[in-house]
């Protein structure tokens, strides 16, 4: 189906392995052009410094992108001890240096303090907004504002490698966790400071970077081969229970009307008429309300 000239309707999810040095939006637009997709969106930004899994949504799949924003994320992070930067990562300027004088046992003891629920102050170099303006814009003007600490959860914090002044960590965490802040806080706990030198996102929810494709790989394929990398729109909804409707109920659901359905209370993915119909909300008392409806092809 053609939309505007040169663009077409594409429905699906692409697991992209974003390279370093590229913004998430630039990666999205590059992939969108390769598929000539009329509508596209991503499921949460990765900093230019970071590489790894960036799930992209095309067409009707964009209706479910917000549901992946709340998913847990898993990263592999490289830290350098003994130096702090104004951004918390290697893209910033070094503002302080301190001697590094600790061993693996000290590091393991410090890591234990950051497992489980923790309170974390978001960095100034972040997309959070104050009075409608992103904090990173204020930071670039030399303005620092007070930020409220927020509770996040670090499900896993594993030491993968350690040398005299650096380490690699595997971090599985909840939405809203800043790995740069974690690196700074760990450096502070060890008394020498630290900053992030590399970051790779290896999982978003149940989606893994091992199943992702790079932009270079996509560019090297023809259109038919690229299509094979597209996953169904309901890929983003696999953590939700499935509900199947008969034809009459399905026809009501796609028109935005509630239907009778005995399902457990909460969100669910809804099928009928031989396809995904959308996202529904069951009240647990026999009623299912449409939340997002997928347009037919």
C-alpha cells in the first residue's frame, strides 16, 4: 500500500543494533529510509556513546512502542576509575582526578550497595525537562538545577572484568535507571570517582541484541531480504496474555466498542478475524475495553 510518493505502509518491529556515534533518531531515520516506511518510531533513546539494541516500530507497531518504554533493560558498561567528567561519560571534560587505591574485594563490596531498590539523582546531561526545557540544554549553558532523587531497581549488577583502574559491569535495571549516574555513584563510593567509557544495551525486556541487525547489514540486502528482519507488531506485546474474540465481538472491538469477554483483569493482546486486533483492557468482570486498535491492511 502506497502512502505519500516514495513511502509505503510497513507494519512491524525491527531489532536494530545501533552503532556508537549516532543518535537514536538518526538511526531510526536511516532504517526508515531503507524500508521506505511512511511511519516509524523507536522505543526509548540510546545516547550516541552507546551501542546495542534499539527496537524500532513501523506503521501499526508504533501504537505499542510506549508499552516497551516501561520494560527492564540490560546493559554492559565499561567504567574508568580515578577521573570524573562533567557529563558522567567519556564525551565530557575531565573535572577531577583522584588516585585509585582499591582491589576486587573492595569493588565487590561497593557493588553490593547498588543492588536492589536504590535512589538515584538523574544527571544534568539528560532529556528530562525543567520548565519545558531539556536538562542537557541547561547543562550546556553552564546551568545546574536541583533534581529530585528517584527510586529505581537494579536487578543484577555483575562484575565481568576488572583491571587496575577500570571494570566492565553487566547491569539489569528498571526503567529510568541512568548507567552514567550509577558509574558516578560507584566511583564516589570507592573514593576515587569514575565515569562511563562505553555502554552497550544487550536486552530490552525479552528482546535480545543477539537477534538484532545492523544498518550496514540492512543496506547490503535487497528489499525482500530486509523484510525478513521485520517482526510482527505483536512482538512488543508478548508479555501480555492473549484473548481471542469471535467474529461478531471482533467487529465491535475494531470499531472501538467494549465487548463481553471473560478475561483476567489488566492489559491483554486481542486477536480475531485472523489477525491482531489491538491492545485491550479487561475489567475481570466480563468486559473488555479497546485501548489501541490495529488498522486492517
